[in-house]
C-alpha cells in the first residue's frame, strides 16, 4: 500500500494554537489534501505545527466531535471514511431537513432574507471563479445554510452544521478521484430563483432534484475511487 503524501504545514501561531491547528487540519481534510481514511499520526503533526501532543489531541478532539475524524481504539486517529451507504443516509436526512427548513422559513422571507440569499449566491459564484476548491465547497455550504439559520429551529441548524462537513468531505472525494464536479454557480442559479420566489411547491421539487444531482456526483467519485483501489 502506497503511503499517502501529506501537505506541509507552518508552525502554529502562539496565541491561538489549538484553534489554528483544528482549523488548518479541517481545511486540509475538506479540501481533499488529507484523504478519508488517512491516519493522523501525532508525532508527524505535532512536529509540523510545533506544538505538544497534548495540544494536538485537543485540536483533533474538536474534529472528532464534529464527526470529521474518528478514533479507533488501539489503532489511532483517522480521517472519517465515507462510502455510498453513508452518503445516501446523509442525503436522505438532509432532504427531509432542508425541506422542513424551507417550509418553516417560507412565510418569513423578508427583503433581508432575499438580499442575503442573493449575496451568498454572489459569494458562491466568486468562489467558483477563484478555482479554489475549498472556497467553493465552503461557499456552497454557506449558501444552503441560510434556510437553516432563519427557520427558527435550533436543532435543525445544529444537525446541519455537523452534517455539512460530511457533505464537503464527499465533494472532496470528487477532487481526489478527478471526477467532474458540478459547476456550483450554474447548479445553484435556479435554486436561488425559486428560493426567493413565490412557488413553494416548485422550490421543494427543485430541492429534491438538486440534492439528487449532488449525491449522484459523490457516488460517481466514490465508485471511481473504489475501482482504482482494486486495480
């Protein structure tokens, strides 16, 4: 088995070391620089960041709490693995949640909501133009997050914030597998139009189709990765 090439990291700033380490590792994982299933070797990363193993464990514990990293007893700490079953489950729950978020927020979409939705779409389009995958992925999650933020159900928002990291991890697989990913800006154009429009039924139908396209893209990447692993 070939040892994966890991990115190089600068030593952590003294003032906010734990936050810096957690943020840097999270960004690298969601950008596909550290692949799912990769072991996070304490000695390697403690040296890279110039921190103690204790501080590194605190930072990694933060990633474990969000489900991005898992601890395997007597084996070590690993980036969470994802497969088709996991992503299908995630998208099934997401479809139910996001529909409910839009149903709840629908009568309360004021001028501010519509302006913020448009602003987040513009940020998404700008991220796409930058061709920086991690920015695109984060902007896509931020765009979808507005309905959860404004729906008035704190639990929906909390679950979304945890779920979005697995979704971003799924799209990171597209980068690792070199499979075509959707044009985020074009793929969200109709979504934006309907989200600020007046036809809830059409919005919910597009939401179904939109999420199905996303899941299909991730499935293609996972299958390509699995096929390459067996070659």
